[in-house]
């Protein structure tokens, strides 16, 4: 179903669904094996997804999708730190979408990444106009393919790759 035809009744403040422009980058990167922060409105084509409303806590369950592969995390913006911590602990190949800000979580976990893409525009999340990001966003990548991530994510902004 195209994102313009989705019924968003029941959306809550932490249901910031990833838009098509990001899905296209993830598909170009090889697809998503696991989405541990999914919800019923998500358009992420993940092989496996966890939904908190189904009783599946993505922080407690393993971050390994079918056959390994990429875990894509668009965590609750109200509390990204535990998600950043789990990604930084070496849970496999992970791309995490968060606000770029001067929080303790960024200092502790964000800069441990193999690559960081600083988005050069406001992300328009799926939903009505109130779901446009108010601040700067970044994609944090942990994995063995930072140069490839840089190449495919260049449509979103500039990427720093760990030397």
C-alpha cells in the first residue's frame, strides 16, 4: 500500500515511520534482514520485524535477521540511548536513524560507529505534516561495509567514514 493510502489512526508520538527515500537507500544497500522497531504502519521491507504492540521488545530480542544481514533501527525518538547502546555493542551490521544532537548517548555510542551520515535536509516521516523531523538527523552505521554505505547513502547527505 502506498504511504499516502495508509490509515494512521492510533499513531502515537514515537511512531515515526521511515519514509520511502530511506527505504530506497536500504534496498540499494542490500535490503533489511531485521527491523526491531517496527509498527503496523511501517513500509520497511524487512525479512523479520519486531512489534512492541505484539509483545516483541526489540531491545530484548536478538538482532539477527534471517541469514544475518542488516538490522535497520528507527528507534523511539523519546529514548534512543538504549538502542544506540545495543547497536554499539557489536550486534552485527546495523544502521540506526536518530536525531543528531549533543546528548550523552551520542558521546558514548554514536561516535563508536564505522560511518555516520549527516542528513542534509529534514526527513519527512510517513504521516501528516507533524511528522517532519524538527532537528537534524543522522544515520549511524556499524559494520564491515562503511564505504559502500557511504556510496548508497550519499543521496541523504554527507558521510564520515572511520579511517
